[in-house]
C-alpha cells in the first residue's frame, strides 16, 4: 500500500505522460459570449507590447495577455453605440498601414535575394581603389630647431619611443608617440603628405602643422581590405529596400489616378485639431 500514489500525484504523472496538444494560431484559448480568442490573437498582442514587457516570463505574459483580451472582449461586447469618428478613422489608418506593410514584405522578399545582395556588394567595390593605411609614431615639439635636434638624436641611434616619451608635447608622447592605424584624410594635409612619402622604418624631416613641429616614423603600412559581405549586409539590405521601394512607388504612381487638389487652401495646423473627429 505504501507504493500507491495519491490521486493528485497520479494525475500529475498522467498529465506528464500525455503528449502536448498540437498548437497553432487558430487554437481557441477562450470564448467570451460566443466570441473566440485564439493563440493567434495572443501572439499578435504580445508582439505589440513594449520590449520590457516582452521579456517577462512566458507564463506571466500568457495569463496577463489572456486576461486582457477577455476583458477587452467583454468591454467591446458591452458597447452598443456607433463607433465615434476618431475610432473609425483609426481603424481605416491601421488597416491601410498593415496592408501596405504586407505589400512591402512581398516586395522586399523579391528584392533582397542572395543574388541581389552579391550584385550590390560587387557594385559597391567595383571601381573602388585599394586604400592604403598607415601606422606611424611622431614626436611633437614647439620649434623647428628642436625638431632637427630630435631627428639628429634618433639618427644617432636613440630609440624613437623613448625620445617621444621624454620630449614630445603631444598627447601621444607617454605612449611613445604611437598614433595607431589611420587612412588618408585622418590627419592634416602636411602631416599626411609626409607619412605617405616615407618608407617603413624611415624618419621624416621636421614637418610643420598648426600644432607645432613633428618628427615622424612610419612603423607599418598596409592595403585596407574591403569589408566582407556579411559585415555590411544590413547596409546593403537597407539600400536594396530603398531602391525597390522607390521604384515600386514610382511604378504605382504612374499608373494611378491621384487627385490632391482637396488639400489646397487647407490650413496645415488643422491636423492638430482633435475636436474635428470627436
């Protein structure tokens, strides 16, 4: 007898042994006075919640959304007047927006193919020249004489980074004058021109900028590799969407009869007047 399960425990075991019922969007989860509420209704309701609510546990959200839909259904059934104009207009706008959104989904499904993405990627870099990048260090001093002295010291065998830490007045001085990697356009023109003219390991003659006098060493140079397709996928997709949308709107506009003369003479401020739709 000691091995017999209590009824609640037995029920739990049976429930655990049963397969989970098949679920789809049309599954009815509640019926309120003959009006069905389905899993699909709950899915759509959850998707419109602010992100902080969507992160709640599934059970909490399920119960909360179901209760909300039941209450909304009861309230809607209790309303026996004509919908006010603002509600009718809101429904029309919402239907228009959702339908247009579905049209866009269809459009983008055709426009954003792997082939289209690859073609856009190749077109993006087809005529692009290989960009050079430079890794340089510099020592910044106030006068040309001081810069000449620094260059002479380095050519005499002094370590560039050590001299930079000792004598450079620039913010990179404590780091040995290291500027890291940069491309064309990142530095002032005279500084960039001096860097571009250097061979790796070569030290420049003093270069004047608005910041003072520089002695520069080119540590490394490299050709900047173009980004992978995956790295700029979102950017390419955005461009394809914009192009497809523009073409589609133009196509639809050409074949449509659009009359906007009714907007002539209307005060733009009227769109703020909610009393007109109450």
